[in-house]
C-alpha cells in the first residue's frame, strides 16, 4: 500500500469536513498603513474579512508595492491585481461622475451619503458607471468618514482673490471648483505631497483629516489650516474586486466580504470622529498651526463655483447628469428630515 503524503492527507481531511481551500486575494491600498484612520482602515478591513471568512483571504499591500495609487482601477479591472481599497474620487479624470460617489462639494454628510448609497440609487448608479465605462470590477462601499480640513496654506487667505495663481494639491470634484477660482491644481498621492510642498512645486494642499495630515508633516511648511471641508463633507471609500474573481466566489464568501465592509464603514467613521480633536489641539499648542475658518462670503463663493462646475459636467457627461439628478432628488426629499434635525449652515 502506498503511503499518503501530508498534502494528500490534508486534502482528504478538508474533503471529509466539507471545507475548501481559501482563495487568496492580493489587495492594494491607496493609503499607507502608517496613516491613522485613512490607511489603517484598509488594514482593519483585511483583519475583519480574514477573521470571519471561510472561503477567501485578503493580503494587504501598501501603495506602490503592487501598483501606483492612480493605476489601481486599471490593474483590478485587468486582473493583474485582485482587489483595491481606494476611493472613486481618484478616477475623476477617467469618469466625470466618479467624484459623486466619493465626495460631493457642499453635498451629503456621512449619514445622508450612506442613505443615498445603500437605501436609494447611489450604489446602483456607481456600479452602472463602472460597467458602462468598461471596467471589469465589482464595487462596494468599505469605509466613510466625516469632513476633512479644506487646506493647508503657507500664507493666510483673506479673500477669494488671494487664491488666484496658487499651485495646490486638490482632490476630486473640489479641484474643479478651485480651478474656477484661479487655482492650478494637481492630484498627488499622499506620499508625494510633502516633498512637493518642501521644494515649492505646490503652495498649498488638502489631503485628509488633521490627524492624518499631521502624520505627513504638512504643518512644518504650511501653518494655516482651513475649515470647514466644504469640498468633502463626507468621503466614501470603496473596495474594488476584479469581477471575474468576484463571480468565482461562492455566495457565502461574497456575503462575508460585504459584511466585513459594512463593519469597516462603522469602524472607520467612529475612529475618525474620535481622534481628530486631540490632533487639532496638538497642532495649535505644539506645532504653531493657526486654525482658520472660511467666512460665510468665501463659502458662498466656493458654493457658487461648485454649482457652475456641476452644471457644466451635467451638460457634457450623461452619467454625471443621471447621478447628479438622482442625488439632487434624494436630497430634496431628505431635506424635510435633515433641515429639522440639523443646525443651519452659517453661509445660507
């Protein structure tokens, strides 16, 4: 009689127990795991799914280890990478509507954004956007957090005119607003921002929350930190999975990934709310940062420029027009609830 190898014994044991070998998914993240809230969210998702899954295991990779940040969508679509934890705002240059599913200037805060995404048409439209643009991906929300800061500036901004001629790193749809106001914008990955500030390639930047921006050291060069984050009242983070790989999974594994992402949404939001005020105190008391608030007049100028941008994009892009109209319709209905429970915006 032949002696079975250990591998054969393991396979027989799996078959006898009804278990199957786990699929391993390599996942690139748009944000380094050293970044609190922003980067740790991808790590936390991997811990969640690997802790509950019986059929799939995710392996986390930092930006650039598998592909550059801004190439993740194409890599997942082609199958060269299995999955990506990122945000659709990075694809603004590829699809005009992409920013609407990430961060909408003067748009929904987290509760309202999740309501539109999960209980109205937002996620359906998001998936339609990827499909109609030929991307072979399955997408789901996998994180969210509340407003960011709206920028770190080397010089104080006393009027909208002071923005004209600045070179600034800016994200998503908000970048198009800043361009309307005379700012030259560029989209840089997190690790590229400080060197660009240091050598004077950019005069100002926005990136994330105070605790994240502090880790990147922006305060060393740009001492004026502006609020509120009108360009990102909430930010949705997505999990992209190669569609072929997704469809190969059994329904149980798919559900486990979805559950891990929904748990990550809660965790990501709660952590962001908990850790930023200590970072702001530290910035002011120990790092020489001056916290500034945009005036009502300045906020009205930002909002007017945004409405111009939205109208132009709706006119030129069918998918943007469809998603923007749907979001506006939802917000009109939500306002009956939101306006009765929320404090009014000071610039209205």
